[in-house]
C-alpha cells in the first residue's frame, strides 16, 4: 500500500510558539504554571504538558494569586485579561499573533464607526475571545444565509473579519454575500487570512487527486482538523479524523492501494508517525511525500521567556 503524506501538515508557527511558551515557563521553575483553556486543541499535547507540570483550567478563579498564568493560542476576551490583571497573576500571553492581528483589525474598524461582521463558528473559543475584544457592535455569521438574515439596513457601514481557522476558500462565499448585501463594506485582504489554514487545505485538495482514502490526524474539537476531513469528503474521498493510530480502522483501508495522510495545525508529528505505524500493521506501506509549500514562518516569543531554556 502506498501512503502519501500531505505537505504542509501538522504544527503551524502559532502552535509551535504557544507550546514553546508553556515549556519555557515550566523550565524557569518559578512556581506552578497554569494555562487557561487547552493551549492548543489536541489532547496529546495537553497531556504531555500536564506530565511536565502544567496545570490546565477553564476559570481564572482556579488559579492561586501569584501564579504564572498563560493565555492559550486561541486568545481571550478583554474581560478575562482585565480580571487576570486585577489580581497578582503573572500573565504570559500565548495568543497566536494572527489571532491578535484579527483583534486589532476589528478594533480599528470599530473605531471608524463601522459595524463588525465576524465570520466564524459560534461557541469556538477563538470567536469568544474576538467577540470580547471589539468594543462596538459585532454580528457573528457562519454563512451567506446568516448574512441575509442580519437585522441591519443595507447602507450600514460594515467591516468583516474572520476566524483564523477558516481559509480563503471557507470564507469566500460569505464575504461575497456581505459585499452583495451592504453598500459600504471594507475588510482585510485575503492574504491576511491565516496562511497555515489555507496551506493545509490546499494540500489536502491536491492530495485527494491521488488517493482512495484520507486519514486526518487531529482532535475532534479542532476546527481546522475537522475542516480537512470535510474537504476530503467534498472531494469524494472516504475521509476519517483520528486522534492517533489506535483509532485507525482496518476496514477503512480494505481494497485501497493509495491512502493519504495529513494532520491539523495542532497535531504533533509523533501522532502522524503513530498513524503510519498503525497502517503498516494492516499492510506493508511505501511512503511518499506530496510536493507542497514549505513553511518557514516563525513567531517571536514574549521577551520575558527569551532567556529561558
């Protein structure tokens, strides 16, 4: 059986930075390290950091005064940040710089007196943080129908921003619906949408040209991992999302000669290796790498952690 690996796949720069922030904070050995929410949406990553000493909570009330407190890569609302600052907590912000960029875009558009249309998934932790960062009116939409149902005059000055785990392809029709509906619209250029999300989706579409089944490595609560599986299905390929190799069902691969494997932006490469091992136990495999974008982007760590080892 041939197994073709998508390129790129797995960790993006924002995820690498966030995990590095937790590990460096632990390495300082300066008291307990608390992380509000999962640092990234992957149980294996979280469990590994727990073993190293990180403590994960959902509520700041669970964190004792004076403790190191890390905000996850998804970002937090202004209220959460203000609450943390009102207490003697030592805050380290691991928010992905691309998420922070969306916050700033929304704040700038709002300062111009525009109503913000936020394109994203209700209930996603990134969306909750973004909603809590913009001072003016914000309307959350998921699709073109939501845009049509907005209770706003068509001449309302609006600006759109997007959840970073959505790609240009995901948002194109919704953005077009905003532009059709309203007469005064501004928004970021498409190149401002998360490069990692777009690159992984483009790679999966290319991969699906050559394979008979697709396995996506990622967590069930990972938006970008779920979207990769959906894209495979849209391409007419049987597609499966697995947390690790233990979830691979031999029945999925029965009669298949070529299988594709990719990973969401919060899935470590060790889990891809685990899936490859599981496939090799079903049938001998030959591994091939798909040509694709080589990502070289890195994000700077917070200054207070640059000296930590």
